C-alpha cells in the first residue's frame, strides 16, 4: 500500500515539476530512488505565467481571442509536467518517424501534424479568401504598390537577423516573414525552414497582429500630417461580376508562373475567394467561412502554442526573435505609409497616406485602424474600403515574399 502511494506521489505533476531523480547525492530517497530539487523549475513556472497572461489578454482585453486563446491553452498544456502531450523532438529530427508519432505521440503531437505537413495554414487561407472582399483592390490596382511597400520590414528583419550572427539563412528568413503580419504565412515558412523556432515566431506574429491597434497609430501620426489625415478619397468604381471571377483565376496563374513556391498559399487564398464570388457555391463558401475556419483555427492555435515549451522558448535567441519581429512589423507599417505618401504626392493629394498602414496583411484589422485614425482627424471621413485594397494586397505580398524565401532557402 505504501509503495503504491509513493508511486502515485512521484508520478504527480507537482513532484515532477519541483524534483528530479538523480543517481546519487539527492536530498532524500523515495521509492528506492534519490531525488534532488530541480532548480530549472523556474523556467516552467515562467511559461505557465506567460500562458496565464495570454489568457488574460485574450479574454480580458479581447486581443484577437479566436487565435490568442487557443495558443495560450496550447502553451499551458505543453508546459504542465508529466502529461507528455507534446514532444518537439519528434518533429525537428533529421528524419521524422511519422509512424512512431502516430503510435506513441500525445494528443498535441497528433494535432501538430497538421502544422508540420502544411495543412492548417492552407485551410486558413481558403477561409480568409472566402471572407475577404477583393473588390477594393480590383477597383484600385495601385493598391498593390502599397502592399509591396509594406513588405519592407520583411527584408529588413531578414537582413538584421542574418547580420546578428546568431541565425542562419533559413532561420533569418523565418524571422523576417513576421514583418508581413500574417500568422499562417509565418507558420508555413518556419515549419519548412526552421521548425525549432516555430513557437517563438508564431507567437510573435500572432501577438503583433493582435496588438495592431496599439502598435500602428503612433507611426501613423508620426509620418502623416493632420492635413493628410483629413484627405477624403473619391468613391471606388463599380466592379463587375466578371472581374470578380477573373481576378482570383488570373492571380493564381500569374503567381504560379512567376513564384511557384508561393502557389500553395496564393492558390488556396484565391480558391476561397472564388467560392465566394462565383455565385454558384454559396453553401461551400459559408462552410469555409464558418465551420472549417473555426475548426482549423482551434487546431492551429493549440498546436502552435504547444511548441512554446520552457526548454524551447526561454532562450536569448527567442527574445531576439520577438524583438526582430517587432522591428519588422513597425518597419512594414512605415514602408506602407511612406509608399502611400509618395503616391499621394504623385496624384496631387488624392490618396490619404493613412491607408498605407493597412499594407500589412492583417485582414481586416489593419484596415480598421486606418479607418479609426482617419475619423479621429475628420469624423466624416470614411477610409475603410480604400484601406482594404492595400490590406488585401498585403496578404498577396506576404505570400509572395514567403514563396521567394522558400524557393531560395527551402
């Protein structure tokens, strides 16, 4: 009876958190084994605290709760000792034994297969495509230039990470893509090029996406004048049904011919949009926008959070990744704003530079921030539809940038 109690005691998560079995010299002996206090437990406690903070931000502050809450729960589950729900070592080995994972992996190992095999990001892009209105971009193709300008942070962060000497080409490319403010794209690049960094990069990407209302406005006010913020843009032209149908097909073909490695994401994005605009697949479009999107978001979030274990996350390079990601995001915002200012000058004051901040691919949050800032300057100003053009262009731009990285370093 006593042996059973001792076996239960040493098998609890509390015991495994604070004590570690040693061959000799332990503080005390229980069940025939020597045990010593595990001074490394502070790392696990810190990760549990971080997960609690993310849960608070998701529920209490409503910072992108649909993504942040599953990520926080995944982080919580992977750091609770003894459960064995996730094993990152299974996925960063040179040769991955999928049969071993299926037979011996925990629940989160099985869910993570959707990330490792690149399934979840693609399904997310189908949902994003079905939920996004491409009409502003079709009506104003110049928005593509703003979306391209907003990718500046991607390449600046890539260069900075590479010059730091701490990261190779593959890791630097994965860090740089954070500047695109597109979580699924960041996951797609990182799971292929630097899987050991997936937790830090994904959490940074999604956290900055959620914090757009806090990060972008200071740069928007810094780089624009009050007069520019008050500019009212003319109504967009009416887009025909034929244009709406042709656009996703043409973009798919062009991107596939120019940057084949970007076709996985762009093809899924355009397929989702085609389901929405073609007029004959309404049931599929609604399913993609709701049931499929919700299910995949849960699986993706909890899987990504699971990679943020104490041993993998609490390292100096993780802090450097988060810092580089923030710099990349800020520079991308500035790149879009500066591009929009140049276009405003070329067009003789017809473009409100605020829409440049929406050139990052966080749809539709970045466009909403542009709308809010515009109305602060002039309550009668309405920039949302104009900002959606650069916003959609940013999605395409970040996916193309990801394709470039994958083709160069994959």
